[in-house]
């Protein structure tokens, strides 16, 4: 086999409810992942030793050494090949990026997921998607979802997935890309600090589990819950209801680190979006539109409003990482 190419989607979180920090530094989540039609492409070919080349959107900010998440995924898969089997050879990985870097859209995890799917095929490992997802979870919290795609509930760090049963509704989104990046660990740490400050102000005993979600607004400090109104909106396939029930506990932290986002979110809502939220840890903003035509209008107006670096129209849900058939 000469090589394998895999196309992999970005994600949004329609709900992102964040619990208190765990002993390992991660936070327990309840999230509703939603794969969108913004794809990176990852190609692998046999090589003397592992290497990576990155081109496209934000390529100069992606490490081109062993810190690259796709190369880390390759190494993790090699280590997971059962004892006794031949050690898989080296690979050269070529990543063509359309998903912006450090934008809250899980581009790095997507590239890792694509590399796993590609090498599983190239090396004829025969691992199931579940087994690949377990390998991927060691590389990044969103890797398992980038393989699964669709709309799914994530728990734990985000790696424990249950597909959401929903009608085949296609949602039309406009993404507003920011002129800058946010560091995911910094956004989580800022959320912890904001919650601690709120608790101190309220005279509560230290309790980090407070924030923007329904759970947090209720004042209760415990593990996050799946948002029933969002799930019911998704089951109904009613975009207006979905738009009203989007939520992201990381949003306040992202906005405090990147204040121009407040203006971007407000502009999208004023221009008629059904709902708006920061994507994951940001700084991308996502706006839900009623139809493809409304998304087109919204994208044009947002772009003219000067509240972001650029815009893109995408649809969701889309399938997870998939091998691109070769041209032959
Ligand atoms: O798993 P991933 O590498 O994508 O996570 C990046 C960082 O985001 C982690 O190092 C951690 O600081 C933060 N994170 C977290 N809780 C999660 C997922 C990510 O605190 N559930």
C-alpha cells in the first residue's frame, strides 16, 4: 500500500458543562459534541522514520516535531500493537489544515484521530474504532469524538461517548474566527479562578463548580448534568429551540481572556442568529442560523461588521474521520 489519506472534521460543543478540577488536572465534563463540515486532511506514507509536514490555515503554529499530536498518535498506536506482531515501520504524515489552530475547534485532536485511522489502515492493524478511541484518548480529550463524528454526549474528560439519538436534521452554522488564539489549559484555569472568586464573594466555602450552566445557576456544586432542554430540542430537530439552549461553561473565561468576543457574540445575535456561543475554549464564535440562506446573509453581515478575522459557513452534524478513497 502506498499511502492512506483521511478527512477529519472540527467540532463544536452545543453544551459544555465543566465540573471542578480533578486530581490529575483535568475537569470532568458533560458535553454535547457536534461534528461540523470544516475538515483537515491527513495523509500517511511509509518512511524510514516518523516525520510530519503541515500546510494550510495556521500551519506555522503547529509543531512539526514529536510534539505534533498526529505524530504522538502514531507513536501511541505503534506502542499499542500487540506483542509478537511486527513493529510497524516509520511514516511520513502530511497535514493539510483548514481547522484553525488553538481556536476551540479541536483541530489538534482531529489530526491525531485522522493519523490513527490512517495508520490503522496502512499497517493493517485491524483495531476497532473503540480500540482506536482508547489509544486516542491518551493523546487528547477530543480524539475519540473526532473519530465518531455526528452528535454525541461526552463524559469524563470528554472521551467517554454516547451517540445522541436525533433526527437527521442538518444545522447551518456560521463560524467567526478571531484574530488570535487561546490556550485551552489557560481557559480552564481562568474558569477555576472565576468560580473561586464568585464563591468567595458569596461567602461560600471554596467550591469551584460554579459557572454559566443551568447547574451552576441553580447554585449547586456537584458534577455537571446533561442539559435536558438541549437534548429535547435536538430530538425535535427545531433549530430555534437548539439555538436557545446552547451553553458553554468556558465562555465567561474565554471572554475574560479575549474581551473582543463579547462584541462578536452580540453582533451575531443582533444580526438574527438563533443562538451564539464560544466554541469550546475559544476564541472562535459559532452562530446557528435558521437555513442555508440565513447563514449566507449572516456570514456576509458578520464579515462586514468587522468583529472577527474571517467567517466560514459550515453544516453539522457530519461523520467522523474517514478514509478518502484513492483516485485510482
Ligand atoms: O486533552 P487535551 O490535550 O485536549 O486537553 C488540553 C488541556 O485542557 C488539558 O491539559 C487540561 O488543562 C484542559 N482540559 C481539562 N479538562 C478536560 C479537557 C481538557 O482541564 N476535560
